[in-house]
C-alpha cells in the first residue's frame, strides 16, 4: 500500500484554483470548525501563531480524512523541524523567507527520502505511515509531498526565476506584507510599486508552470490577485475573523 494521495497537490497540478484560510488559534477545536466551513485548505501557522509540534500534530489529527486539506507553515526551513511535521502527518509545507535557489533545493531535499533527499526514515512510529500500517510508505512518500515556498523580499524576487527552476517546488507564495516592508512601505502593500511587483511575480510564477499563491483579506484585493493568476489563494485568518466579528457585536450593543 502506497502513501496516501496528496489531494491538494493533485488539484493544483490539474490547474484548479483553491481557496483557504489561516488557522492561528493553535488548537484543534477551532481548526475543526474551519474545516467544516468548506475551505479547500487551511494553513496551520507556526510562524506567527503560538503553534508547536504538539498543537500542530493535534490539528493534523482532526483534519485527517477531512475534505479540507492541511498545510503546515513552519517558522523556518530546518531539516529536523521538517522531518517532525512530516512524520506527524503533514504532506504539504509552507516555508517563509526563501531567497535563493540553493535554499529551495535544500528544502526539497529535507522533504524527501534518499536518494532524492535526506529525510530520516524512522516513520514506523509516526502517523504519516499510519503507525506502520502503510508498508510502502517510505518508498512512495516523496511523490506525495508538496513544497510551498514564500518569496517576500526584494532578494527573493531577484532570485524568483532560479527558484522556479528548482524541481520539487510546487507553489511559490508571495508574502505581501513582508514584501511591502522590505520595499520601504511598512504596513501598506497597496502602494503601486508593491502591487506592480506582486502582479509581475504572480505572472512569472504561472508562466513557469508553478502554482502562484498569496493572501488577501478583502474580496476586492483577493479578486485582483486571482485575476493576476493566483491559484492558491488565502482569503481569511481565523483570529482576525473572530476579532472583527466580536468588535462589531460589542460595538452594536455598546454604542447602538
């Protein structure tokens, strides 16, 4: 029996546009609620949310078998951390601040078993192999891993074509906020030069046959990014959704 199909990777390879949401509460219950909402995918965020290996593993557990597919964003691309979340059951990883082809190549190798990579082969005790229930797991897992790299600096954009040439990079995700900050527009990705850089990057990613990804929290911006080619499109953040709804409700009764 082979490793389970990565349905998110397969859908992107077919050219589908997929919509998702950030999961930042670092707990399985709200992540399960998000999955019931009908998003194509959820990012379990360990870069800007208080997730650790145990909370990531718990959320992967509640998403097992769900239609909504999990993506784990690590705070860094260390080989040991990649190994741990893959063994915990993740098949798709999002790695921030990728700025070179060499960095992307290292991430590909970290996600793959030898000879294509350096992933440790101790999955016998892990959820990934269904606790040794998938006899052919380590021989078939490489084909089902999906690597998403974040390009979110001027250096990353300068190296974009070289990053796109790396075999094993499935999605290049543009980070608007960090890109704007690096371009001298802290907190404002709407300025024309940042928007032009985003448009150019999304077009180059799509032209290279890779899936372009990005985050937008308002429908107008999200639609614009989709029109520019984004196919892995984040349209919400759970923490922000709750905060906005709670503030609106409180204001209605406090001020109304």
